[in-house]
C-alpha cells in the first residue's frame, strides 16, 4: 500500500472512479518486520532455526506472544541474503485461495524467483483448478530457481479453509529440494504433520524453545532501561515462565522506575495480569491524545498515519506513530519506509478490549470511518470487513453488490461467500443489493437451489433506482442472471435476456455487454440465427465488456457462423476467443474459457483437422469436468460439437457416450428445445449412417438378443438364467458368444457396442 497524503483524505469521500486493482492490498503483507536495534539478539534461537531448516518444512508453533515472527526475521537476517525469501503475513482474507496464492506468487516474484507476470498477478483459480493447473506451474517456477528459496507464511492460524490446507499440502508434497516452507502459527495447521515427521521432512520449534532464558531476559530489561537486581530478573522470568510478550510488556511498564524490584512482586505474568498492568502502567504513562489514538486505532489490523488521522478525526498521527515506534516495542513496522504498522497481536487484543469496555459507543463509529477511508482508497476487502464490524449491513450489502462482478471475474467467490455469511440471511433478505450479490454467487458456482431461493426473494422487490454496481435495477439484475445462465431452460433464458436488454441501454456499462451477449446466445439456442448475430457483435465490440463476456460472445458468433456455413468467419472468431482464453489462462473461470475450446475445435473440424479438433475439445471438456458450473449451456454446446467430431473420426463408442450425456442434459427442458433437438438429430443421423457402414460380421441369434437385453440391467447371470428358464451354463455360453461377436471384453462393453449398433 502507498501512504496517501493528508490532502487526499481531506479531498472528500466521493465514489472511487477506478475499480480497485487487487495488488493494492498486497504490499504490507509481503515484508518481514525490519530489523531493530532494540531487539534482543537470540543467537540461541537462530541456531535452533538453522537446525530445523535442515529439513524442507519448518513449523514454528506457539501461542500468541512467543516472538515467532521476530525470531524468524532474525534468522533470515542472519543468513545475510543467502536465501531468496518470499514472506507473506496472512490474515482471514487469505482463506480465499485466489488471494492466498496471488500473495505467494507476488512474494516469490519480489524475491527474485522467476514467476511469470501472469502467474504472479493472478493465481486466481478455485481449489481443483489450482491443484490441476496453476500450482504445478508455480512449482515449475520454483524448480528452475537457481538458489535456495524460503517461502514463509506468518500467522498461518488465520487459514481455516480446508481447500487452502489441501493446496498447501500439495505444495508440501511437491516442494523442490532447494525450497523450504516455513509456517509460523499459533495452532498446529491442518496438514499431514504425522506423515511429515515420520518421513523426516519436518523441523519443529515449539513454545519451550521460544521462552526467554535468564540472560535473554536480562538483556531485554537492560535495553528497556529497567533497573532490576538479579533476584528481580529471576522472579520476573519465573512468574512469566519466559513468555516473551509478558516480559516485553512488563519491561515497558517498569522502564525508568526506581521501585522496579518492588513492582515485580505485583506482576504474576498471566494474560490478565498483563492486561491490568498495561492499563494501569503503560497507557496511563502517555498523554491523553496519545492514549486516545492508541485506543481508537486498535480497531485497525494495519494502519498508516493518514488512516489514523481519518479514523480518529485528528491530525499529527504521523509524529505519534514515529514516537511510539522509537520508544516502544509494541508497534511493528510493515514496510521498509516506516509508513504502515500494526500493533503486536497481544497488545492489540488488550487495547481493543479496553476500548470496548471504556467507550463501547465509539467502536462502530470507528469501524465506519475506517470503512470510509478504505473504500476511498479502493481497498474493498478491508472496507467490507469494517462495515460488517460496525453492524452497518446496509452499506456493507451495497459495497458487496458493487464488487460482486469484479470479484467473481477475479476468482474471489470464496471472499464473496464469506461476506454474505457475515451479512447473514436476515440482512440478505432485507437488503436487495445483498440478495442480488448472493444470487450472482449462487449462479456462478452452480448452486441452483440457493439461486432459486434468492431469485424468488427478489422477484417482488420494487426498486426503481440503479444498484451500487450500476445495474439498472433489481429487476434488471434478476433478468441478467436468468439470461446469462439459463438454468431454467431456453424460454426463461430468452425472456430474461430480452428484459435485461430493454433495461440495460447504456453501451458504456458492463451490464449492457452482458445483456447483449445473453440476448444473442438465447437467440442461437432457439435457432434464430439472424436475430443472434447483431447483439453478439455488440457485445464483442463493447469497450466495457469483461474479457470473459467478450470471449463468450465471440464463441457464440463462431457457432452461429459455422451453422450458416461461414467457416472462415467462424475460424477468425474462434481464434479471437482463444486469444482471450490464453491471456486469462490462470484466471478463475476455466469453465468460461472452455467456450473458446468449443469454437476452436469446431473450426478445426470444419477445416478437416479432425484429430487436432478432438485434442482441443478434450482439453476444453477437461476444464468443464473439473468445475462444471456457469450454467448448463456451455457444456451442451461442447458436447454437441465433440459428438459430431467423434462421429467423423469413426470413434462410435465415444460418440455414443457423448450423445447419451447430451440427451440427459437436453431432456431437462421440454419447451424451446426444437432447434437444439434438430442439431442433435443431425449428429445422430450421421452416427446411424456410420453404423450402417459397419455391420456385425456374424448376426446375433434370438436367444443371444434376449440375454443381451437383460445384460443392460443389474441381474446376475444366475438371475438372468431364471428369467429365461435356462440353465446358468447355457447363459454363460450365450454371453461368451455375445462377447466374441460384438468384440467386447466385458458386460459393460457388450452393452455399449450393442447400443451403438442399435441392437438394443
């Protein structure tokens, strides 16, 4: 993050004119704490770290306040730059895989590991696709790194998403030999620690190792100008049990006091004692304006001077932060320039608790002001978090809805779901903007039951004004969802697309492009090719269209032109769609990318490149198989093209399987399917013609056909024999003859071949 000037904040809190780029939230998370002269040198622990790092995975696990981050920073500094280090300070938002792995990739890139620009800026794919595609590419980049690499994940206890744990486990299992993964956490992570221990891959540092020794405690107290006799040091170390946070906060309170030895007797080292001592001795030692600043900015996880000024409604925070950094150890710098800070976690928890007790009415006010500042500076994640903390569900709902399309396009569905969970069902039902956001998330992730519930709830909403993201109205949003995804079939899809096109008339908006693409696609599905092309071309040429919307419109144009016999135009459209797909290879919606493979495979087949076409189509189908969402229609179009190519390749077994799956999908709807059924009928006719050209060399007998029909079910051979009033041995003989005549090797094969030959 950059540190905005005070003039930027004073200029007002109007609506941001530029969409927030994701990388703005990264900077403060990618820096280890700068080395500080006041740190107690703990060479003992650096040596322990060195020993643990002989293994590829290092786990530093201890409760809050044990100095895990500080020790790791000292260890890295002691290595004198011999390791390329990617440091990522995690938070709750990193439970979104898109955000987590973008941070890791950017940190590696900053550390000098040759991560491609595309990978570094958008490792934004959901779980299965990450493991299948993007993470192997990241591992490939790590493998080619010439020097030792350390990936350090701080505050790993924030990661609770099982999908993220699975992805980190995948990284662990495939870690190159010269790469180390260091995990700092308050609780043991959901990884396979037992297996890692047993295989000798895990080095561990626990709380016992992190406790201060007496010489280290004496050094700390000396640095902080605490005059204690040896007996006092021993007593303080005993009462805190070497707990670093307790010692640090005690040192802050005792600094410069002539009665330090007497005060030690009042300090028992417990968390409650630390809190009480902090309240009585540390906070009270500051002037009232400084105490107020410390208390009120405790609602912030990270902060800079301009943010503090805005939240507390004051000026001069920069000077106070500099003084606190110089005088104390509870302020942790987050960048080399000393602009962004956080409080020590334990210290922050204590201060926040005091704020909630002393001034509970200020807490929501402070969160709202923090949200204002973050929203102005395009940090949407932080703004939503503070609005939810303030209990301002209305503003939070509006901001979530304003961000929903950009976040879905950027692979941030998990973040959106967490925000919706934070709003709760009552707020979603009360605020139409939240209901619209929830409907989009359900639609994009294929949760049709939840989608139907949200759309039903939005149907009676009367809302004339535009939604926060610029959508014309709630009615238009509902129409767009129906038109874009078409879960209810062709006619509701056309109805939704037509209404959206009537309402979304501003060609400068994302919604206009989506409505036009939806209208053209619905017309294609219904067989009105002349009506399909104009809106599709409007979507293609819209400057406001999201890349995935333009890709879908281009793919649809290719399908329409191919059906009209304009194969050269179709090929050009398919190539353009594929270029967009290649540019966005690591983005989060590979299902949408599969449309480009559909169009390209069709154009390759039209050019006579059947084998090449099948390879393209198989790759596109693999994308959809891994993540079969974003509506039913891309899969239907793909199956139709793929079945035709399989027929042309004379791969009749594959063609039969594809046609069966296509029939199962098409049979969901009865109305509006005439054109789709006609397209399938053309492929089935070609399939039957191929079958007639390839008859069985030896016909089946009547009794063999009887057995064959019963093989389609679940009856055993003994049960089939009973049904046909034959002996079991006779049925076995018929089955063996069937296998021989059909060229099959199993019951399943025999049934499949018989269906292809239309024998059953």
